[in-house]
C-alpha cells in the first residue's frame, strides 16, 4: 500500500515539475522578445535626416514600398488593392509617433504582406528618414 501511494506522489511531482519547466520556458521566451523590441525602440538612426539621406530613402521607397504605400504614403499604391490588409498610412500619428528605431525594426521584420526585401540596414535607415516627410503638418 505504502509503495503505491509513494509512486503516485512521485508521478505527480514529476508532472508538476514538467509543467513548471514548460511555463518558465514560455515566459522566458516572451521576455526575450520584449527585450529585443525595447532595444529596437532606442536604436539610433546613424544617418542625420539631411537631404542626402532623404534622397537615398526616396529612391529605395520608390523601388520597394511605393507600390503599396503610395506616392504620398497614405496607402493608395497601385498594389494596395491586391493585399487583404489595409495598407498603413505612413503619415498617420500612429506611425509618426514611433521612434526611428521602432520603424526600422518594423521594416526589417516586415510583417506580412510586406515583402522581406533585400535592402540593406543603411537603406532602411534612409527610408525611415524619408518617411518622416509624410508627417501631416
Ligand atoms: C505588398 C504591399 C506592401 C509593401 C510592398 C510594403 N508594405 Fe508596408 N505595410 C503594408 C500593409 C498591408 C501594412 C499594414 C499591415 C500590418 O502592419 O501588418 C503595412 C504597414 C507598414 C508600416 C506600419 C507598421 C505598424 O503597424 O506600425 C510601416 C512602417 C511600413 N509598412 C513601411 C513599409 C516600407 C518602408 C516599405 C518598403 C520597404 C513597405 N512598407 C512595403 C503593405 C506593404
């Protein structure tokens, strides 16, 4: 009798331990991803928002972004109707209030349907500078 109870207790303990390990793994992962984005928010744009960066950004934007986000960034590009989601208005407060780092990170992560383009980090920072021009006055 005693043995049977002991076995049950051991089984229960093992089960609790596994559940505990699983939960802590999941929450550790969550913390890691939060940390990444906090770092991203604070990333500094290595390029001053000057005319040169702006022109480079405009060039990349024409190639990779204009077809959805449109000439004035309001989301009316020629391909905007082919994607299911509403294409974000890049001049909106929701976008413009984000830090350069945040926008850089989002362009890099490129949540679907945004394409994972082969643009370099430098080009992404220039695009961020360019996007600032869409801010509504
Ligand atoms: C195939 C169409 C498409 C292309 C090309 C595209 N986007 Fe987007 N973009 C979208 C859609 C749709 C959303 C809104 C849906 C979402 O955020 O998941 C969006 C959202 C965004 C956001 C807002 C993210 C947020 O929610 O804060 C930014 C910034 C952005 N795009 C920048 C860019 C830049 C820069 C490029 C070029 C490198 C680009 N996009 C290319 C379709 C596109």
